[in-house]
């Protein structure tokens, strides 16, 4: 393939001017740093690679945020369940304390009833003893009176039929 300079040399004899025409040729300095299609393909490949890296970083960041969010939700659910369990346990403890207090009150009532019944029995027994003592005392008194009366009658000499 012919380069622009070689074309210039071959076309010179047919030109009317002695100076080479650069109308169709670009300045050689403008070619410096110019990308050829192969460089553009490499550049496109690099862009795709960097875009994939950015996507991967974004994905990893998103996954990390989702994991943190899900861990926080799990922790919140655990704390909520713990709070519910504590509330249930507190309610059970309250009910147990209430039942124990009720049982203690019933035992105290039974003790008080038994104590009153015992006191009543003791008072009744005391009353019976006093009554028995009074009866015995009255019987003694009557026997004593009868004896005294018999003694009086026997000493007076009067006999009753």
C-alpha cells in the first residue's frame, strides 16, 4: 500500500506546480496519538471491564447492605420475641403470685376457722365442766343437807314413818 509521501512523489511529475500539494494529506504531527481501531477495541474492552468492576462493586455493596438490613431485622425480631416471652413470663409470674396469695389467704381462713372452732370446743368443755362441778357441788350440798337433817332428826328423837 502506498503511503502519502510516496503518492506525493509519484504525483509530482504530473502536477503543474513545483510545490507538493498537501490538500489531501494530513499533517504528520496530527497522526501522533491518533487511535487506530485496534486501540479503540482495547479501550472498549477496558471500559466494559471497568463497568463490570463497578457493577460488581455496586452489587457487593448492595448485598452487604441487604445482609446488614436482614441481620438488623432478624435482631429486631429476636428482641421482639424476647420482649413477648418476658411479658408472657411476667404474666405467668403475676398469675402464680396471685394464686399463691389466694392459697395463703384460704389457708389463713382455714386456720382461723379451726382456731375459732377449737376455742368454741374449749369453751363448751369448760362450760360442761363448770356445769358438772355445779351439779356435783349441788349433790354434795343436798347430801350434806340430808345428812344434817338426818342427824337432826336422829338427835331430836323424832322418827318419821
